[in-house]
């Protein structure tokens, strides 16, 4: 076939278009993803609200559940809990407060057709605190509530985490909660707030929170001067608690704790303490890696000038694997808010809040590998939305592994006292 001038022009144009298309595709791949979108604003129903503090967002089958602490102008604190559909539209919104006391929500879970909210409930008596649990149906109605202890005492009880434990033929289902309690009477004449004397508190409860048979068993475990059970995870053969044991002020005796308890009793099966020398540790999170049969504990030093995360990994028998991994976030300011989740692609997702200036806080999401190697970072810095107060923890139904598609994060705008719901695309690019 003879190549005419007309054919030559067509071939030349095709080559040019093909080259342009390839070049454009390559450029697009190098550009940052559109990683975050402002999807909705959830209004607070009370007009006398000073600001809202997101606590946790839970992904459920048909949408999201969101727990928020509501700080009122008069100093009282209550909670607001909301359900959103998959389009981030509010299905229902409820508030809870009790007699002007300070009710601060700390955790939120779904179990069967119930929702459970764990709160620390401040009392007037000697500034003591007790635990309050709410059982809520899927329409937001309170079905049952329970106080621990049931009567007012001069000791303080705190809860930090709650989990649901499935039942079997021999054992009824239960709730496992962990926190801390003072082991001295705060009303005694020689008591001072300098006594950091607290034990880990663990309790197994009837999911119906019935008044008479509500608590199956309780236990108190002390390993130092100030011990806290920070997170509880249920397993087939028991429950796992990650916590923190702090020494006296100014010492380097701060340690991370793993405790495993028996499923149907209050017997401890295994305990191990881990020390990171010369650091004043603060808790970040604990992650169970079921694929590798490992546990990962995360902490940081609040006195550091930059955000550095320390990770201790153990096998299923609590033996530490290798050395402590250090995730250095380079130029990031000290951590203000923090949580870690395991993604389904094997990476860890760190959510943190850092101070940008006196008026704003930037939100930052960071991914890193199993050995602590820094991967990707995405920073939310919206100059139009100042006074960002806090970021809610994110969790899936399994409480273990998150998908690598899109996640929803609630963020408070203190200037308009509402909650902004943001969606994050986890395929975000590397940012240096």
C-alpha cells in the first residue's frame, strides 16, 4: 500500500495525540489526590454550647455512629450522640446530661442491636468520679443505664475502654470495661492530689446492665504508683488489656502493660511490663494484629519537642519482638491528639492533631509499616476553619482492621460550635 500525504498526516497526528495522552496521564499520577472533602455539618441542638469535643466515630452497616462531648457555657458537660447515613446525613441526634454533673464520654461500641456508651461521671463529693454506662437502641433511645459503683463512695472510678464479648453454650455474653480507680480514700485528712495511687480496674457486666445482676465480677491490679487500663480487646479465650504504669513524678519508671484475663472469671493468665528508658510515657493506642498474631503498643513522650511515636511489638505470649520501633514525624509539633488503626493493606494509620498557631490546630494522618518506617502523610490545613478543637477516633465494626478506601472523621469548629464531618481518602500521597 502506497503511503499518501493524507495517510502521513493521519499517522503523524495519531502519534502526537498518543504522546500527549501518555504525558497527561503521567502528570496526573504525580499530582496529589483529592484526599479530603467537607461533607456535612452537624448542628448542636442546644444554644448554650461553648464547644463540642468529638470522641469516637463508629462505622456500622448502614452508616455511622458519632459520640461527642458537649461543653456548655456554664461549665457543665454532657454528651451528644448521632447517627448518620452513608451520605453523612443526620438520621437522629440525642443529648444526655445528668443534674449538672460533668458527664464525659470516652468510648462507643455497637453489639447486636444495642449501642453502648461509656462515660466518666463527675460527682460533687470530694471531686470523686464514677463510671456510667448507657445501653441505647438503634434509634437512639436509652434502654438502660448503670453507675459503677452503684452507690456514691469517696473513691474515684474511671473508664477508658469498653468491648463486647460474645457468649457460647456455657457462658453468657458480657461487656468488658477497663479503666482505673483510686486505691485510697480521697476524703481522709492526709489525702493530697500528689498521691498518684491508682490501680487498673476491670469489670465484666451483663449487657442488659440490670441493676441487681449487672456486674459478673470486678478486679483491681496494681503494678506501680499510677496504673491505668487504657484499652480492652476481647478474644476467643479471654480479654486483653493494654495500659500504662507510671512511676512517681520525675522518675523514668513509666512502663507499658499487657494483661490477659480469663474469659469467664477474674483470673489473670499473663502479664508483662515494657520499659522505654528515660521517657515519661503517655498512652496512644493498642492494636491487635490477628494476621501476624502480634500485639502493638504505642506511646509518646509529652516532653519531646517533636512528635515521636514509640512502638513495642509482642507475640501472642507477650514476648517483645525486636527493639522498640521509633516513628519520627520530623517537623511535626508535639502531639495533641492521637490514635492508631491497622489498615487492611498492612500499614498503620496514625491520626494526630498538632498546633499550627494559637488559633488553629492542623489534623495530620500518617501511615507507617510494621517496622515503624514512615510512609505517607496528609495534613488538613484549612485557613477558613479556625479553632479546630479535636478529632474523633475512628473505628470499624471489628475494632481491629480498617478498610483502605474512605473513612469519616468528625472535626469540631469552635467558632460555630458545630461538628464538621470530613471524609478522608486513604490513598493519599507522600508529603514531605
